[in-house]
C-alpha cells in the first residue's frame, strides 16, 4: 500500500469516527424528543403543573410550560434534521473514499 492510499485510509477512519459521534448525538436527541413528547401528552391530562429548576420543583403555568416544551421539541427536531444531513454527507464521502481505496488495493494485471 502506497502513502497516498494510507492517507486515504486514515481519512476514511476519521470520517467513520465523525459519523459515529453524530449517531450518538442523534440518539441522545431522539431520546430527549421522546421525553418531551411524553411530557406534552401528560400535560393534557393534568390540572396542576410543576417545573423542575435546579434541585427544586416549582408550580408553573400549564400554558407556559406547554409553550416551553413545544419550543424545545421544535429545536431538537431541527437539530436532528441537521445531524441527518451531516450524516448523509459523511456517508456519501465515506462511500466514495471506500471505492477509491478498494480500486487502489486491487491487484493490477
């Protein structure tokens, strides 16, 4: 394997590491999104609402709490879309790079 192919292989590994980090972020955001959706659902069925601030729980206005949760949900959905776009781009780069490396590593006749 020549130096150029070695550099491409290192670059591919870096892309795959970045992709893995993105997937972890995406998974965490999706978990947060599920929590928020669950909280919004529970909010419909309750009369008295509370909000946790630091280590204490304080009484909160239901509508204000609902708006806060919906805003957080929207922000998380946008971040997930952004991560999905980055993920797609990285996968395309990795695919192209893999093809190049495979071509270079094939025995020449």
